[in-house]
């Protein structure tokens, strides 16, 4: 009986990456670099470098969603798993510690981090392009270079008190995010306390 030997398995074509299904290698990175002027690194997946054109406030997704409902319009917002990245003006990472102190959040432990120079976030597929399961996604997508002039600016301290832009100033955004992070922390603590308190447990009858 003749045996048919299957052909050897080959790896996926090197020209494809995971930023978006079917994207040519570098296609995703080229979109960010050419359409937005953002620096990128890697291909599987593509990463967006922070500290150059923008910084990123990274918060738990639940707290981020609640904060977005409070502040309305913002800059671009990306979601990756249970973490949300809110893009803010470059240099905000250096301002955040002092800003949190000024807002009286300094002594409070918050699930809030900021990525500035040397940081990076996973690049979602460009708007309108499909991505693989579990990929990062844009909740509020970025805008091309031709639309970056004028009122559409990233939240920054320089916008404090300004009514001319679509995005809120950095002070209001950070205060909303910190409030929701703290609220989520209190809810978790309350839940743990209730589960540890015998008086809060249901009575068992034999």
C-alpha cells in the first residue's frame, strides 16, 4: 500500500503581521507613521512609542469607561484586555506626579500609570481594519495628520480652562480617572470586607 507523504509545514509568510488580518508586513506601522506621524517599533504586534507625539494614561478598563462618561470627548483611547490607554500630550508623564499632588490624590494608591519617554503601547489595527481575536482596539480612534490642525488636540496642561478644543484639559481628565480608580478600589475593599465578615454571611440551617 503506497503512503502519501504530506508536504512539510511552513510558517506563516514573513510579510504578514498581527496588527490587522491580511496586512502586509509593515502595513500597519506605515499607516501610523505616514497617516499620523507616530513612531512605531516591532511587527508582531506593532508598538506605538510614547513620549514623542503623545504620552498614555493607562488605567483599568472599568475605571476608564466610567471616567470617559464623565469627561465626554477626549483624545484617542485604546483598549487592550482589561487595560485602557488614554492618549495625552507628550510631556504629561512628567507633569502627572505634581498634578496628582495638586489634586490631593498624591497620598492615595491608585491603579493609574503613565507612559512617557521610552514607553510603548500595543497598536490596535487602523480604524476600519479587522484584527485578530484579543487584539487591541480603538475605542476613540486617532485622526490623520491633515485633521490634527485646529481644535482637535490632546489633553494637556496648556489647555487648562480653555474652551476652544474638543478634548478636556489634562487636569479634568486626570481628576476623573483618579476618582474612578479610587472608587473601584473602595468597592473592591468593601466587597472583601463583606466576604470576610461573619455577620455578612448567610445563616446556615441544619
